[in-house]
């Protein structure tokens, strides 16, 4: 640990000091290299390409953070579920680190506020996964700034621990088709699933399914089996109907 | 570091001592928990399900090792190529950690011999990626046994460093279509690419392409653009013609 005085030197402006405090609240430690954290909240849509031609956005940090986060969560679940097979572990991991889940998490920990603060062009913030991207980039920044062990502590104690109920994650029903059917019964709507297209050769057939609610087609989905095409169409329908 | 004597205690049988020496030659350190390494070379095809119902193969270790290896290589490339974007980094990483590359690497470092030694049923060894799977599992075992830092040193100093020429990896032509065309010119064969099917809605069109050599269709491929469908068909053709 560096003494307090060196931090005062590191953070030269009042804005830097405030930003450092905001990040410290999120990650549990004062940033050493604040520039990494500033970069983490800089989305490509609000980036000015600097003169060297180097793209000065958080996309490289996001690539790194995605891999580090994946490894930390893989290790965590490996030890948490010693009797489950790799298919189970992979599925649970993807439920934790998927785009929507990371977007929500970024909002919960207050990272989204910093991203908005950084962005000079609010109109471009419509990009769907801007907060989740920033969260992955932040994991990359913490890894580079603090090393693997401290990054692991940040992910487990500040992200996974307080914000995921593992029992609930395991029990969540990700079968979109049955969710839709439950919804239709509850709301007294008629619903059916149809395969409307088949294509491809014998070895790689592909299907297009559609979801029809009250005789109106509301979504379609593709897949390499009828079941997968139906799931894809049902997932879109769930999103449209806000059932996620 | 534990003193030498404790290793003598750890490795009880002559076979264990020999196995520990063999692993030490591969990873550069004596295993602490030899059981992890034994598990790493135990492929599902040669596994007896133990009484607890716990699947005693290397698949869980492979899941963990895949994630750890991905993170270590992501970090390595991030620092090696400070001016390249995340698309480049992702592509180079997948060239290093893809199944075929890991299979070859497992043979180069002598891990394949240990896997064969372990397997009681050679006939099942036809499984394509058994060596690459074992290598990922070994990375998982080293991570659990030695921690992140030493696992990182193993991957960089014993796997990536001696066995990958990064300049060559970057320059490798992965454009299957142009490889095929080069082959056809060299071998004086006629070749053409055809789009034989289009399907899907306006927003997600899909295409099926086929490769025709001397008026005979030899492979097909699917993709969300004509170019991708052609690449997929060309990749299969390259495999058939042993051009990979």
C-alpha cells in the first residue's frame, strides 16, 4: 500500500480526486493508475480517435476484463459446486456473466452513473450494452492495476457475493417457451408455435419458427433444430412482452 | 516451497514418483497434489463412474483450465500488442487456443504420452480432441495446485513461448476461400463457389454456399452473409482436401 500522500500527488485535479473516490467506493480500494479506470468508462461511441491512431475507448479493456471475469467466475463455481458437471457449471456461469445481467449489475454498483458522467454525447448512450461493457472493462482495469488476487476479491466480494443469489440463479427457468405458455394461460391469451421455414442440406438443416399470439405472429427465431428455433422465437417474444 | 522430504511422502508408489517426475518435466515444477494431475489426463471415455456418482474424469478441470488459459492468453496479447484493437486480439487468441492447436501442443510437450498411458481402452482414443482437452485440464490442475501466478508462468514460459511464433501466427492466412483458389491453381483443378439457398426474413437472411471442384459439389456451408457462407463451405473443403 502506498501512503496517502502519494495518492494526493497521483490525483492532480479536484475532478480526479472525486473520480478516484467514486471508483474506490465501487472496487473497495483507491485506484493506483486512475487513467486505466477513466479508460474503462469511455465507450467507443463517445471516443475521439487520438492522433496516434490508437483507439482510445474501453474496447481493449473490455476484451481483457471479459476473459478475467470468465476465469474468476469459472473458478468460483468449480469450487462452489464440487459435484456438478461442466455442462452445469458452464450454464450457471453464462447466467451470471451474460450481457443483460452485467448491464443490471453495472447499474446496481453505480458504474452507470460514471459512464454517463464521462459521456459527452448522451444521445449515443442508447447502445444496449454500454454499462455491461464498462463493467467488463472495469474488471480489466482492476486486474491491470491491482493484480489477479485483488481483482478476484473485487469480483467475488463486491460483484458476485452481494448481487447474486446462487440458489435463485440455479433455479431460474430459462425455458422461454414454457414461460410464454405460463404467461398465456395466466393472461387468457391463445398462443401457438409454428415452423415456417426449413432450409440447408441433410447434415445441417436450419429452421425458422414463429410465435403466434391471438392469431398474430409476434416474433421469429432461427435454429439448427425445431426446438432451438422455437426457443429463439420464444426468447424474442418474452423480451417483447417484458417477461424477462 | 515444501522441502524435498515431503514430496517423498506425497508420492507413495514408484508409479506415482515416475508420474510426478513426468509432470515436473512438462510444467517445470513438482506437483504438490498429484491427484489433480492424474485427473487431468483421465478422459471421459476411459472413466469409471465412482460410487458417489461423481464423474471422475477431466471434464470439470477442462472447463476450469479453458477459462484460465483464455484469461492468461488474453492478458499476454493485450500487453504484447498495445496498438491493436480487440477484434485483432480476439482473433489471434483463438488461433492460439483453438482445438487443433491445443492438440498439437499436447503432443509437442509429451502430454499425449501420459494420456495414452492412463487410458486402459485405447480403442476409445479416436476421440478427436482428447489431447487438447487434457492440456486444458492440465492448465486447470496447475492453477488449482500452484495458483494463478505460477500457472501463468507455466503457460507463457512452457507453452506459448517455446511453441508459438507470434509473427507467424499473425501472418497465417485463415482465408479458406483464397487457400482453395491457390490450391486449385497449383493442382490445375477447376473450382467455383455458388450460393445455392437463401432464407430468413429481411433482418436476418441466411445463405448456403457450396464449393464445386471439377463440376462436383464437395462441400456446403451456412452463414448470415454470402461471404460467410462461402468461407464456411471453403473451410470444410480445405478439411476434406487436407489443406489445413
